[in-house]
């Protein structure tokens, strides 16, 4: 993989404390299958992503992990078109595990467009 194409640990939100902070204090945007909470971070800082998919959404870990990988890949792929420095937590809702890659992309792009319009630092 080329430099800058990986989705390494520095680009992930891992700690429960951070998840809860972003979910509690961040701006929330909802689509049919996902909820995204975003908090702007300092200029020049790299955007980070956390994904939450509970067993209520799908009992099978294989399907939850596949959806998690799709969300991470779309975030990595679209990070250049989403130039805001934000920390994002994506929460999957019922039915999200049945979506194919194109549907997940459509849903997340919808959320990102919504966020760009409403975030205070969207013009920067």
C-alpha cells in the first residue's frame, strides 16, 4: 500500500472516553442507516474515525466487521473530498449490515454533505 493510503491507528478513535465525548458533545447527523457525530479539531490535525456497530444490529461478527471495514475504507477514500479536520463517530442502525458497498457509500456521502453545510468551520 502506498504512503497515505493506509488507515492506521493514528486515524482511529479507540478509547471509550473519546467515543462517549464525541457522541455526547458532537453535532449529530442522521441518515436512514447511520448516525454520525462530529467534533471539529484543531487546524492541521488529521481527521479520525470511530465506528460503532452493536450486536443488536447483527448477531454475526463477520457481518459487523465487514460493515466496519466498508465504513473505514469510505472514510479513507473520501478524506480528500472532506477536508474538514473533524473527529467522527459513525453508529450503524438497523438494516445497515444488509447494505452493499455502493449503498453504504451513498449513505455516508449524504451524511458528509449534510455535515459540511452545518459545521461552523465548513467554509475553511
